[in-house]
C-alpha cells in the first residue's frame, strides 16, 4: 500500500528543493536491479540538508532508510513504504591536504581510490575494485585481500537521528574485520577523513589496475549482482572451503530461479539476468543454504541484506528462512 503523504513530500522539498522524487522504481535504480517502487527518495546536496531531513524524520512515523549505492542490499519487489535517504554523488566532494584526505560520504570508492593514486596517495588499493560509496565502505570496514578501510580512517563526521552533527575519532569507531561500531547505530556518515601513504602515481595506479583485472577475471561483473552473497566462516573454510566452493560442490552452480541465477562464473554470486525478484534471489539463497548444510553440516549466513517493505534491513538468509524454511529447488 503506497504511503506517499503530500505534506511529507512538501516538507522534504522545502528542505532539499529539487532533490525529492516519489514512486522511484528500485528495480531500475538499485545496483542489483531488484525491488519495487519506493514511496519517497531524497538525495540531499549538503550536510545541512541531511541534518534537516533527519530532524524532520525524527518527528515522523514513516520509516527512513539510509542508502549509498545499494551494492550490499536488495529491495522487496513489492516496494518500500517510507523514505529512502541517499548519500550519493551530490555529497561527494573530496579535499586533499598533504597525505590527509577528507571525502564526503557519497564519493564512489573506485573513482576515489584511483584519483588519490593519481595524486600520489596510496595504501587503499585493495578497495579500488569495491563498488559503493566511501560511507558504506567505512560502515562495513570493507576492502579486499583481508584488509579494511578502517586502518586508514582518522575520523568521521556523523549526524545522529535528530540531525546533531559530531566528529568521531577512529578509536570510537571500533573497527574490526568487516565491522565497525557504526553498524546497527542510526547515525548517518557524512564524511571520512583518511590518512594515506605517499607513493609514486604510476606504481599506485598499476597496483589498482592489477587488483581490478584479477577481480574481473573471477567475478561476474557484467550482470547486476550483490557481491558475495554468503559470508565466509573460518571454521567452514578450514574443512570445506569458501562458500562459492561449497555451493559448487553440491551442484548448484548455474541454478536458475525466475530471473536470478547462481553465477556460472562464481557460485557465491547471484546474478540478475534481467527480471529477478527478491523472491527469486531468496529461493536460491534458501536452496544453497539448505543443500550445503545437508552435505557438510555447516550453515552459511548471508552478507547481503534484504530491505523489507517497512524499511527493515535483515540478512537475506533470515528472510529466506522465514519464507521457505526447508526449500530445495533441486528436489521434485
Ligand atoms: C560486485 C561486488 C563486489 C563487492 N566486493 C566487495 C569486496 O571486495 N569487499 C567488501 O568489503 N565489499 C564488497 N562488496 C559489498 C559492497 O560493495 C560494500 O559493502 C560497500 O561498501 C557498500 O557501499 P554502498 O554505498 O553500496 O552501501 P549500501 O549498499 O547502499 O548500504 C550498505 C549499508 O550501509 C548503510 N549506509 C550506506 N551509506 C551510509 C552512510 N553514508 N551513513 C550511514 N550508513 C550508510 C546502509 O544503511 C546499509 O546498512 C561488493 C559488492 C558488489 C556488488
């Protein structure tokens, strides 16, 4: 049931003129190209606008969800009844002072890493092929090669749910592997201050290009996808191997459900062949999880998260379990 409330749209328009859209189809806008209409989509172009939106929404009953580039989540195909607050390209200014960099949260990571390398600043090449915004990356302490961006973060500017701004030092962010204390809090990351290592631009760029080429050879980047679907569990890794290997070993590589497919190139990726729904993805998740558990005794949890119609973000396996507790698409 769409909620579009004219007075809310009007109030948001007053805060961020020209930045508010209604009925935005997340199947055309999100990275995985999955979802339905989002009632209200607002993409502010300044820190004050974000703070004002938060202040307004703290007084309103409608759900609010912060998004960056949506590379780590997918939306319910029935839609989203609330307000999506996107921290994206309109908040992506980057300034450099020596080896210190201040990047607004909406800056895209691949472009940021590359432009900093061009400017002779390195240490974060591992993130050069990770899609998404720097805000999303900091929240997840993301990266590759078992490294995380947190090592280079000095501070972040955040706004709390009432729009209060605060700069937090790295020590307060509690970075650990693919985790920060910002996860699960309701703050919005507005910028990140990084300290990088000086280097020779050509060498830094070559390092990034090598990492990107090796990812392109392994991952199905030619179709919309959500990155690694399942988390790697060290105990399972020791005995069975990574999730992609486990899924392949139970014969599921290439399995198709509706518009979604377990990638024939890398079994821990689910690609959207054109018209995938959230149910298609969730049914593949349920099947992979149940078959791997039956064959190995290990239960794989998801890294990717599902956005419900009410804006609640949950790991995809939780939603899959709820919808089809024992599904195995290869049976009967
Ligand atoms: C092909 C592919 C490969 C990937 N490879 C990697 C990899 O190698 N390593 C890795 O770590 N990740 C990887 N990912 C996952 C993803 O790219 C990262 O998690 C990314 O950092 C998410 O950023 P985003 O802007 O897309 O965030 P979104 O997906 O939009 O949001 C993710 C979470 O962050 C929150 N969020 C986003 N922006 C903000 C903000 N400004 N303030 C507060 N909260 C915010 C959202 O509410 C949500 O909870 C990959 C994804 C894809 C599709």
